[in-house]
């Protein structure tokens, strides 16, 4: 193959192994890990699948671990190892400037800086801009195993999972070794192929718990963290949808095209009905944990503990999910069914019964009594059931991964129904 005039010779390999990344501009961020040298192989692999790769390096990686000239040879593009008046971080990560950011390898130091909003290196500045412009980000951590298991590092990973795609390191010989380039390539193709699958779709998502007042300061609620619903809303945005999130209470601060905050089940009911009545939604995903009961009468004053004993009379709250098809029969409805310490067969059977009652298109069933899937955890294990009783089991994995797979199924099913 002859080199084209004006094209760096290193780019001769583009598209030699596939065209999945044709036309995609990928920013490869390299931090100060001894695994930095593996970025060479990743850059070349991405190019062989037709990506245009631009390297960004921290000062430590560029001065001690990997010469920027090597990355210029590997990618055929100039390397950013310091920021100048050219505003390289804006030119690479502003709205629409690139298709994907990959941090490979990513140190614990960089993770902590991103969580804290610190952008004192070319890499953290690029990530700061990309988070604002909503360019997808893939992160592949690398460090010692003990450091990776540090509770604060894990908290940082947990926070960033809501915004980024993480590729787990391989635990070998006391090291959390960076994932293989092939694993990153597969994740890259998956993220970019999904990015437009819900383009033009309007999606309504409910998330979090609701509260029911006993008196002005005491409430009834549940342990839902809202993380599953938020992960779904954020993944739907990444896939091109316009998302409205009706959000109750939870442990995370969501980011969405439109957020409607509510407290009680009645407020969530009215918000959902209002959204469905005011505009057409292609998909509704009811992931909120709405309180099933509310006190028959709320005390207008704080109940005095000197009473010694208080009896509450409860009445069932209105079922929000039953209103979706009543308001919009063409909306693709995703229901959720949570249970506690039951068998797979019982969980699936009860979920399918709920699907038929609320006329859902699919239902997501999970058991909150299973190890790793407890309320507030970062992971989930679910069964997805459709109207024909077809079942997809997603084993225990991060809620971001569950959200991604769920929305892939939704995108596939809605595309099929549209083609009929």
C-alpha cells in the first residue's frame, strides 16, 4: 500500500482489519502508569479498525514513561502533552469535536482529580470538558490491587460509573492490570454503535424512591437509591434520546435533558401523567420505587412521643404504571418488579403477571435479597421478560452495564415494531 500525499505514513494501517470505527475521531488519554506503553498497541488497534486517534498525555507519562514522539508515530497525529494558547482541551473535547474519549491506562490519581473537579493536567482538562459536552468516555484503570481496593478509590469509581464506561482491570500478582487492547476495542465499538440507536426518540424515565408523610417531619419510604433509573436515563441520553427524568429521592445527583423533582407518590403520579399528556413519548421506563402505601390521614402537627403508641391506618397509593398505556397506547412501556429472597421461577412468574396487568411491553425483575443486588448497591442482577415470556438473564454486573444492555434490547424491539 502506497502512502497518500499529505498523509502521515503511520496511517497506512487504517481500516486494514475492519471499518467499524470509520469516520470516528477518538481521543486516547494516557496517564502516569507503568502500563502507559500499552497505549501504543491500543492506538494501532483502533486505527486498524479505521479510527482517527489523537493522543493526550499527562506530564508524568510524557516525561518519564512514554515519549510523545512514539505516540505521534503510532497515531500519525500531533500529541498534546501540555496545554497552550491553542486551547487543545477545547479543540479536542468541546461539543461535537470528537466521538469518544478513552483513558488508557487510568491511575487512581486521575480518578480522584476528575471526581473532585480538578483539571491540572492535559488529561483531566480534556475529561472536564468532555463531561460537560457529553462526549462518551471509556476508562481502563491500572494500579496495584491494594490501591484499587482502597475504599476511597472504589468510591471514586462508583461515582464515575454513572458518567463513564469502566473496563475492569485484571487482578494478577497483586496488580490491577489494565485491560487488554482487544477488550477496549470491543467496548469502543459497542459504545459508538449504540450512540445513535435511540436518536430522535423521546424517553420518559422514573427513578428513586417516594416519601409519604406521617406528620410534617416524619415519613414512610423505602431503601431505593435511584441509581438504576439514573443509569438508564444517562445511557438513553448517550444513545441519542431526549430524556425526561421524573426523580424522587436517591443517593445521586442526576443529569438529564429535563428533570422533574418530586417527593410523594401522588406528586410522581401527577408529574408522569402531565408529561404523557403534554407530549408524545416513544418509550417510558418506570424504574422508580414508589411507596405502595400512604397514611390515610397525615397529622398536621408533629406527633408527640408522649402518646407512647401510635396506630397508622394505611391506604394503597395509585399505580402510576397503569396510566402509561391509558394516556399513550403507542408508548413502549418498560415495567420493573422487585422482590425479596425468592427463586428465579417465582420472580419471573410474578413479574410476568405484573406485565400483563399493566400492559407493559417488557418487564425487568430483580431480587433485592440477593448478594450484590441489595438496595443501594452499585450492581444488579435482573431478568428481562417480554409479552411472549421470552427471558433474558443479565447476571450480576454494574447498573450502568445493566442499563446499557436493557436499552439495547429496547432499541431492538422498538425498531422491530416500527418495521412491521
